[in-house]
């Protein structure tokens, strides 16, 4: 029984830390990075965003991005094997919200938009079209990125609720 508690606690802690990191990253982009890029000349903003999109694909970011819902589901699974099984369901819900709101949104919207921005920049001089391209990209990308921040925040709140229920003995 003690091992299940340790595994549940480790999974809950890891999922909480990774989800907080991801939600904070998305929040920071929506309220700081994108407004900063919007204040630059469009061609410079496009170059900067393309560089960011290349560099963010690193092992630390990708591990946290992908493993956050896995760890949350793991916490739920370990909690099911304890007398505190009622605390498992918020962790399962957190994993589902994260998977749908963060991973699915990223794969379906943000990454294809990033790929299209990179392709447009690679196909020649953007001087004439850069302002329109950036304006279209930035507003739509930021809207969907904000959705990822909200989904990450909701997932984090669900984990907190799961920890609360666990602490209350349910």
C-alpha cells in the first residue's frame, strides 16, 4: 500500500509541475511574447517566431508537453488502488482536458499554422506580404494558444481538486 501512495504522489507532483510549466508557457506567449512580436516589423516578427518554433522543439519542452497527461493518468491509476480512489477521477479528468485542450489543439491548429508560416517565409521575400501574413497568423495563433493556456489551467485546477480530495480522505 505504501508503494502505491509513493507512486501516486510522485505522479501527481510530476503532472502538476509539468502542467503548470506548460500552462505558464502558453500564458506567457499570449500575454508577453506575441504582443512583443506584434510591436516589431512584421518580417522580423515572422523570423523571430520561426526561430522560436524551431528551438522550442527540444527534449525538455517536448517531454513535459507529452508526459503531463500521462503522469496525471498515472496518478489516477495509482490512486484507484488505494482507499482514496475517489481522488483518482479528477486526475483522469485533468489528463483528458489536457490531452484535448493542449495536445489536440497544438496538433490540429498551432503546429500547422507554424508550418505554414515557415513555408511562407522560405518561399521568398515577404516585404510586401509580411504585414498581412503576420496579422492573420498572430491573431489566430494567439487565440488558439490562449485556449491551450486555459485548458492547461483547468487541468491544473482539476489536479488540485484531486489532491484536495486525496487529502480529505476520499
